């Protein structure tokens, strides 16, 4: 279930319910009710808002709460790193190529 997935993401990233509430403008009582199972149908807009805050694409999360492709990323990256990935995803292809070229240049220089 997606709620279990989101709860796990909060735990992995060490994000508190208070931080989630502050970052999403969802009331703390609503968030607590959702994650404690007191509110069983929070609504898609609420779920999408939490997913957006966590940089999780709601449509990539399956019914079991698995997020297979990006799961390894979200476990070890900071909010800043996740935001960078999100911004990268929004770039045009030619902009992505420039970023890859710059990164490759740094890596090549470090290896030498």
C-alpha cells in the first residue's frame, strides 16, 4: 500500500511528521491520522502532495508499495540530491547532455 511506502520513505530519510506537515501544508493531525490508519481514504490530492514533497512519482509506486526503479536512490540521497534529480528529469535532452559532459569531465579529471 502506498501509505506504507510513504511511511517507510519518511523513516529512511529521517523526516518527521512535523516536517512533512510544514513542507506540504497538510495539517499535522491529518498526517498522523493517515499514517496511524485512522484515516483510510485520505484522497489522491493529499497523497500526491506528500509524494511531491518526497520527490516520489505516485504512478511509479505499485499496489504493493514497491518503487523498484528508484528505490535504491531514495534510501541514501539527501533532499537536496533528490531535488537535483527532479530538476534534471525536467531538463530538455540537450541540457541533459551538457550535464553529463560536465560530470564526465569531473570524473575523468579525478581518476587521472
